[in-house]
C-alpha cells in the first residue's frame, strides 16, 4: 500500500510573484527549499489561507537568498 505523507512545511510564506504564462510550478528560494528539505521538482501542496483553496504542483529552485516564492503558471 502506498501512503502519501507531507514531510516538510513552509508556514506563512508569502507569494512574491505570479507568472501565468509559465507551464505550472512554484519557484522557491533555494535556501528556503534546503531549510525545509524540499528537493528540486518535488511535489508540493499549496494552501491559500485566505480562501482555503489548495493546489498541487512541483517546486523549482529560485535564486539563493532572493526570498522569492513565485507561482509559475495558472492554477485551475
């Protein structure tokens, strides 16, 4: 049996940019990814605390130290 578990959490992160013309992922400062033990291209669950919406995508590293958390593509 395969059980899906979430192993890492970035709580209270703020999206700093949105690029709807991309294919769909989330770019996260590579320093934050390392601190949260999120591997490049790992599946991530994103929860919007304002409305309760959730989406699943994959994480790609952004420039180290940039503080960037950027949605890359539309969520539907």
